[in-house]
């Protein structure tokens, strides 16, 4: 899929690719309109057509200043969207929502809710017959303030939820891997499990996690489980979206006054 279009439009409180409004807002982002619409379906104030890919639209949802963003699918679109959104300096926190595949159906069965407590990009580094060595190129993806990021961003969902006044719903926390190509065979699944022991697989989380870390913005990634990684059968997208819809309203506390980093 091609990267989202970032054609600049006139600034306005509703519909700006860079979030030009000066008020602090909680950003709720998703790869597709389908996922974002489902996530917001039980939230008061969220009704109406969603913005097009790459365009941030502000609404008051459950009494809270909120920015909505459909990024487009995959890590490239996610990186473009994250950079544009966080450059405004008016995003108090990011909630990334969507669906994911599960590596462990006993801990995270289809239809359950998964929370990322770290984000992994297993495709960065030096590719060898034994796998990908993230340190093989000798260049970390981020280095600053005593922190180096090679292929993993550690997350603090409980702490970040407290910083933005959010209440985490009941869910299963674990590492999530971000891929550009969905895992559809047992060999690739086994390799990823052996190296990273992840709970879920997604296509957008790592760029958002890294961008939020660099911008010192709280970040939460919450996903409904739609399928088992490595299989193209047994999907239940509807169950994953319904689970997401029930969870998202708890993340938004009515009347919360947002300030970046508090």
C-alpha cells in the first residue's frame, strides 16, 4: 500500500495534517478507518465521518479534547503519520488502536484485548542465515539521553496511562512485533517466537512507539486480537473490533485537562 498523502491544507481546528490547533489533545490513531470507527463507536461525541488518511481532525469526545487520525496501513505510513502529528507539539498523549494477531492463544485468545508493553521491529539490522542481527549494522535506530534503540522500544503503559489520566481496561500485556509483511507461515512464526517471544503481531506500533519516545509523549497501544499469527484461517475480525469498541471509552476520562508530559 502506498504511503498516505500529506498535502498541506489550510489550518483549522478540524482537519489539519499537522494538528495546527494550539490546544493540547489526546491523539487516537489507527491504521484504517474501519478500526478507528469501531474503536470510537461507543464514545459520546465521536459520531460523524472520519478524516481521510493523514489528516488530523479534532473533536470533543466524552468531554475531552481529542484528535483523530487514520494513518494508513504499515510501518511506513505509521512513521509518516507519527512524525507529522507529533511535530505540532500539541499532542498530550497517543493511543494507538487496532487489531493484531496472537502468538499465544492461551494468553491472548481471538476476541481478547492485548496491550503492548514493548514494541519490536524484527526487520532492522543485518540479515543472515540465522536471522536478523539488530546490532549487525552498528547503527542504532535512536541514541540519546543514555538510551539506545536497536530493535526494541520498552513501553510503560501503566505509567503513561496515569500521565494522561486514562484508565486501562482489563487486557493482557506483552511484547508486540511490528512487521511490514504479515506472518503467514509456521517457519517465520517459529523464528520470531524463538528470537523475541512476543505476544502479538501488528504493522504500525514500532514507529509510533519510537516517535512518542523521542517526543517524550505518553503512548498506549491497545489492540483486539483477530487471528492467530502464521495462519490465514480462523480469523474473527468482528470479535476483535467489538472488544476494542468496549475498551476504548475507559481510556478517555471526561473533563480531563491535558498538558503534555503530566
